[in-house]
C-alpha cells in the first residue's frame, strides 16, 4: 500500500495564524472520506497517518452485497484548542478555504474536538450544502438518503445520540470478541477508559451493559477510579460537551487520581479513546492489562506496541476497532440500514465481530500482530476495489 498521499496541503488562517491541514490519501469513484479534528498541536504528519488509516477502514468494510461501496481515505485537522474562543471562526474559515475539495472530493464530519452539529453549522456558514455533499452524486436517491441520515442523527437512546453510540458499539464489540476468543467471561472483567467524550463514553456504556466493570475513566481533569466499578450512567449524565465529568457527581468510593493513572489501573482491558500518541515506550511499562483496544486514532506508538507484544499484551488496532463510526454513516446513507437503533446495533455488531474474528484468526495463523494482520486483510481487498471501481478518477 503506497504511503504517498494524492493530496497534501496546509492552510494558514489569515486572522489568527492558526494552521489547518488536509490530506487525501486516495480517491475511489472520485470521492474520499474522513473526519475533521481540532486539537492544539495537530500536525500534517498526524493528519497524513489518519488519512491512510481511513483508506484502510473503508477497505475493511467492503462487502459486495452491500449498497455502500467504500470510498478513498482522507482526513482534515486544525491546530487549535477546541475550547479557544476563536475556534468557531477558525473552523468556518478553514471550511471556506477547503470548499472546492469538500464540494467534489472530500466528505467529512465530526472527529476529535468537534461535534457534528458544530461542523454542520460552520459548513452552512462557509457556503456548503453539506460536509458530505461530494458523495451525493453516487446516491441512487439523494433526497431519500439525506432524509434517512438526518432521521438517524435525530435518534437518541437513553439520552445519547445514535451517531455517538455507533462507534462505541463497534469498540465494545471488538472487546467482547477478544474476550470470547480467549474464553474470558464478560461479567466482572475490568476496563479502564482514557477519554469520556463521544467514543469513550459510548464504549463505557456498552461494556458496562455487557457486564464488564469499568474501574477507571480519565478526562482532562484526571482519572476517576473505583475498583468496585464506576456508575457509568451517572458519569455520562455529568459530562460537559467535551467529555469532562463534573466531580460533584462522584459517589463514595470513587477516587480522583492523576491523569495518567488509567494506564496502570488494575484491569484486563485498556481502552485509549482520547488522543493520538497516548502510549509511548515509557508509558507501556506501567501497563498490566491483557488487551489494549484502540478506540482513538493512533494512540499507541509503534515502539510501545512492539514492547507490549513482547510482554504478551495484545493491541487491537484502531483501523479495525473504531471503524464502525465511519461505516455506520455510509450504511445509513446508502440504505443498507435505516434510522433505527436496534437495526444499527445489530448490523454493527455482526460486521465488527466478523472483522475482528478475521483479523485475530489471521494474526494467530501467521504469528503476527493484529495490526499486521489488518494490513494484510486490506492488501487482499484493495486490488478487488481497484479493479471494480475508479481508483483516482
């Protein structure tokens, strides 16, 4: 798989001097897919890696029986703290500058630091029809598809939007598949989650409802821990829009620890669900968990992953684990599923379980890591996609 992206550019905001990046790794049927993140310190190299990962995620979910046909991979990133008062203006100006790409080549949406409602509002202000309008010419019935997706985004399940829950359902199913393959019961298995925003919060809900015990949750203020298990629903209800938990909601027995304490939590499963590069070679020494399940993009650096593997700790890679968010958008838009949570969760669980099983089986058979196995699965599928559809057109 080539490492040279098709498009790579950096934009500088004339008002604040902030920089934003866009990388289109490749196009399939003339279109690419990948979210837009906003965080202090976001770099072009980071966005390049994320765009390459999106190409993999799209290929991993290719099923010729589906209406949804994979797109190419892309990613956008803005170097700005999403809490900065200037954030919204920077976002609008970035989208206005990227308008020619969004109109024809790049479909985008929420990612780290941004929510879909903010992206939608800024896109409209920037003169765009939609942040995903480049895909509209590929739809059989654009009006029906747009209504279906809008209806799905309006659905809430116990106070959380279906769009937020889709990714967490996929992460949770990845965890449960790994446990089932190892013969480890769900009930009482301990989990530590870094990040309690869209992905981390939804993952914690699904795992808690599956019987696992969430013993630690980390946000920007630190780590909240309880060896007997945290009240996930109470913490979800006490979050702000950035995933920070109001500490007045903590119960007796909940303790506040430093931010990095989630790494060394006494748990079988760690779920990094916040930022990239969260676990380096020094950090990995503190980990005693059996599995690290990458809900965030690129949270474990390669050197750390190699050392973890030597210690018998399995890293389930992000390109597999967090791929359900992107796939759910397209399954819904193209009409493989409707705006119904039960249908969505059933489809996500079935697809993710099959994918994780395939990757873990291949890794075991070949004596490689799950990440290498995932790359091999993609390598098998890309030629099929390239043969059936225009690759760069």
